[in-house]
């Protein structure tokens, strides 16, 4: 009697187990299929967004996919980007990120700042926001148009004298307390060399650019590539007699090294003197 019952119980529990296993398997299959669909949807959605953003960059901003990575950093370049900032292709990859431009401005100490390669105004705007008088020069009339527009977005266009012209021709007639130099580095491929030597700067080598700036003032700030040859940069201070004070600063945005700034003359922080 007892034995029979035991058999019956065992048989029904076996059936129950079988049923449970089948139902678990069914659920596993259903879950896997659902995940597959969700993953597929996610990938398709991501591709769609990337495609749309690329199209937006090309159509709305009128720039090539070359500058896409800079567009994704647009709020680091100009915090007021959405208020009507305008750029061209060279402007996108050359503009100094706002956080760095603010640092440059803090180091000027007042008076008149000559922004010798002004571009779309990344630096000039921050100089003007510190209430300095700014002369912003660029050889490209389109850049000056864009810089005026961008300065208006920040409400500082009245503090800046915009000049379309060649810095090398203008240098000897300029007067200012600080000369700021952020010349072209030869485009985004600048980082492909392990050591960026000063002869690679455009439109002339770094020595010629520095000498032209010395006609204005010994207080010079130079924004340079992160892979720049630092011995050569320090060598610039020896073009003056006695040699200029010199300081080098690394510039990071969100933990990424973006460039190095050389400060000469009064803009450099003097090494602490031992008394
Ligand atoms: P980057 O190294 O080309 O970009 O420029 P990113 O995103 O740092 O590169 P990655 O290697 O991390 O992918 C960094 C910054 O250098 C730019 O935001 C500009 O401020 C400056 N910069 C770049 N270029 C090519 C020039 C240039 O030709 N002239 C000047 N003045 N600045 C430049
Ligand atoms: N600091 C600027 C970016 C400068 S990019 C910003 O934050 O927006 C370098 C600029 O130098 C370019 O706009 C280019 O047109 C300009 N340039 C090149 N040769 C020049 C010259 N001979 N005189 C003045 N500007 C020049």
C-alpha cells in the first residue's frame, strides 16, 4: 500500500518537473528572442542618430565630416554655442576651447591685447570678457565676419577692434601690452608627428612669428600643439637679450591634453626666488 503510493507520488512529481523544465525553456527562448529584438532596435536607433548627426553637421553647419569630432565638443568650444555661434571648417578645428581661452585671458593682466591670428574669435571673446581692449587680426575676411558674429553672441563686440589683414605686414605698426599667438598648426594632422618642430607652424615658422610679435611687445603668449618641441619653444626666450621670462603650461579639457601654452615676459610666472 505504502509502496504504491510512493510510486504514484514519484510519477506525478516527475511529470511536474518535466512540465516545469519545458515552461522554463519556453521562457528562456522567449527572453532570448526579446533581447535580440531590443539589441537590434538599439543598434538601428544608434546608427540612425549617428547618421542624422552627420547629416546635420554637413547640411546645417556646412562643414565636412572631418570636423565631426569637433562638433561633438561644441559646448567645450563655446558654452553659448546654441545662442548663434557660427564657424567655418578651419574655425572648427582651430578654435581654442573656452576653458583654455579663459585661462589665457586671466594671464594677460590688463591693457590692450593683440590677438594676431584671431580666427572665429575663441580667444578674442575671452580677452574682451575680462574687459581688456582687444585688437583681433585675421587674414581671412570670412573669419572676421564669423568672429564679429560670435563676439555679438557673448555681447562683447564693442570691446574688440576687428582687422582683416596680414599680421606680418601689420606687426611693426601695432601697439599693445600683450601679443597673443595661435597660428595655424597645419590642420588636424599636426599630431601625426612625434615631435612638432616650430618650422611646421603656418604661414611662417615659429621663429618668424615670434620675431614679428616682438616688434609689438616682449609680453607674448603662444598657444601650441601638445606634441611641440619644448626645447625649441624655450629657445624663443633667448631671442631677446637678456632672455625673457619663460613658462610653459599644459592645457586640459575634461582630462584630455589639448595643447601647451608658452608665456614670455611679464605674462610668465617667475620662479620663486630663494631668500
Ligand atoms: P585636436 O588635437 O585636433 O582635437 O585639437 P582633439 O579632439 O583634442 O583630438 P584627439 O586627438 O583627442 O582626438 C585640439 C585643440 O587644438 C583644438 O580644439 C584647437 O584648440 C587646437 N588646434 C588644433 N588645430 C589643428 C589647430 C590649429 O591648426 N591652430 C590652432 N591655433 N589651434 C589648433
Ligand atoms: N585662436 C583662434 C584660432 C586661430 S586659427 C580661435 O580661438 O578662434 C589661426 C588663424 O590664423 C586662422 O583663422 C587663419 O586664417 C589665420 N591666419 C593665417 N595666416 C595669417 C596671417 N598672415 N595673418 C593673420 N592671420 C592669419
